[in-house]
């Protein structure tokens, strides 16, 4: 899935944490899940929490083949900022399956 396809799917499924700004960083750039503005964009702006993984690992997490906690524990997913936002994102990712 391309970055643009992922952004469109996340916007359609309202894949954000209400009131929080979470940035996903991958090989192709950033995606901002803006729960304050209720939108998903390719903006690389300020965020409460930043999650970093390869594009392949994001695809696996979105597709349900890789659990977010497993990705974090094995070093495939890096978290900067508020960890509780990252934990809430698991529910958001479930919307994409």
C-alpha cells in the first residue's frame, strides 16, 4: 500500500485518537493523524507522539500480520513522546482491517 493509499484509508476510517496529534514516520515520509482537527494528512508537523517504522512494517501492522506491541518489543517500532497515545493507536489500527 502506498503512503497516499494509507492516508486515504485512514481518513475514510477516521483512524485518529480524539484530541491527540500522532505522527507516523516511514520510508516514504510522514503521516499525521490529527485528532484535534479530525483529519489525516501527509503533513510533517508537531505531534504529541511520533511512531517510526519501515513502510513494510506499517503495512504488516495495518494488515494485522504484525501486532504493534510485538513490533515495539522487537525494535521494529520506535515511539517518541507520550506512550499512552501509542497504546491507544492499536484500537485505531484495528479500524483499518
